[in-house]
């Protein structure tokens, strides 16, 4: 048994703090979390000590009580070793954490064993709920097709860059691939600005911007009642009520002209339908963050042609590739200043 670096976490904070540390990738999952007195001792992943320190936790050195060095994938295959080779070859070897929920994709041939698979994954991954992503997201509201394999709650809180996103993974989409763009919005210098988030969702871009950018006011509009419900909860949870004005309904019904310094258009595929409304609301000199999907080699030309149809004077200041969307197609965001 060797000694490892450990975060000393008060037991009174353990229920909330430890899942957060795990989600941030700061915990060495191969060593056991131990308890002594009023504290839990959480083994730290190699090289993550400085992040733990900045969060205010004391770092101590202690024994690693469990020397389980096998990967979760190996342990899952061992736990389900009695299943046929064909079924075991189809078991998902990747998953996504949303707080204390893990989401997997389940091959249809694994369906007869779904109860056992769900229980096994929950045990190995140390989460309360396992959900199966059935068909991705669809429809105007981008609703997920998700079902519970194990557990009785599909609500969770995901901590990301200091922002808490509360959601029900069976009702609202959470796009983990947009994490860098959410962080970029928080890093914007928006001191004193009025912003409109036309597709606020549960607060994907609104929350980091309201928390970190210095913005004066954000009008956060969302049409999906389920997403709006969690938007309200997240505004309160992240203590940005004074900066965010939530609006339920179609963003094309937002009143006012020429009042916004910045417009967020975090939607894809039909975003251009909403550009005239964005141009009505933005001030001259203001910026529109325009999201959409384009072929990889033709995105700048397409963005320019979309704006030229609706606007006389503008400049594309920056284009960021958010994530891959399909073969040869990516999700981009363009920072476009209206002159």
C-alpha cells in the first residue's frame, strides 16, 4: 500500500462536494475515499493538487486503501463476464457524466439485459442513475430521447467552470461539446452591456456571462417550458437574479428595437430565420454571436451571404468551430459586429 495525496473534505460537505470533484476530473478513481472523524479523505488525480488548493481544501498524504488499478471498462466486462461474447462486445465503453448521472448508448441487442447493465454501470461508475440515450435529440425544442436503466431520479446538477446547471436529462438537452464556447462567453468583456440570449435553454450561455462578464442585464428568452423551468431554477441557484430577466415564449415577440449591445443566437440549422429579429434588437456597433452548422470548407462564405441578405454593413470579427456535427459538417459560431 502506498501513500497518495488526498483532499481533506468535511463530512458535512461530502455529499455535494465529492461528486463535484469527480465530475471535474480531480479525483483518483482507482483509490478509495476514506473517512476519519469528521472528514473524508479524497485521493487526488496526479497533477491536480493546485486546483484542489484553490478550492480551499487542505491537502494531506495518506494510504491508498484500495489499489484497484483496472479501468472502469475492464471492471464492467468482468462484472458481466457471464454474458455472451457478442453481447459483451456491444457494451458501451464510453459515457457522459451529468452530475451523479451517467448517460450511455445501449445497443439494441443488449436490451434484454438492460436492468442488469444499468445496475452494473451504476456500481462501477459510482453514480445514482444510469440513463440510455436512445435517439439523441429531435424537434424544435431539441428534446432528448432518454430512458432510465437504473435509479429513480433523472434530475441532477452539473458543475462546469464554477456554474451549476440543474436539469432533468430526460426533458432537456445538455450539450457537453459546447463547454469551451460556454467558457468563452463567460470570459467576454461585457461590462455595462445589455444582452439578449434568444435561445437561452437552461442558461447555457446566460449563466456564465451573467456570472463572469460584467454584463449589466441579460434578457434570456426560452420557448420550451421544460427548459424555462430549469432556467428559472438555475438563475436562482447561481445567484444572478438581479442581472437576468427570463422570458418565456418566441424570441420574435421580444419588444423593443436598437437596445441590445450583444445578441446570443445559440441555435443551429434554422438560425437564419431569426436573424431579422436579432438585427432589429441590436444597436449599431453591437455584436451578434451567430451559431449554425456549415460544411467545413464553406462556412465563412455561407455566414457572409446570410448576413448580406439582411444587413448592409457588418464585419465578421471571428469564427470559432464549436464542435463536429456530422461528416464534413461542423457547428460554428461567428462574432459579427453590425456597423
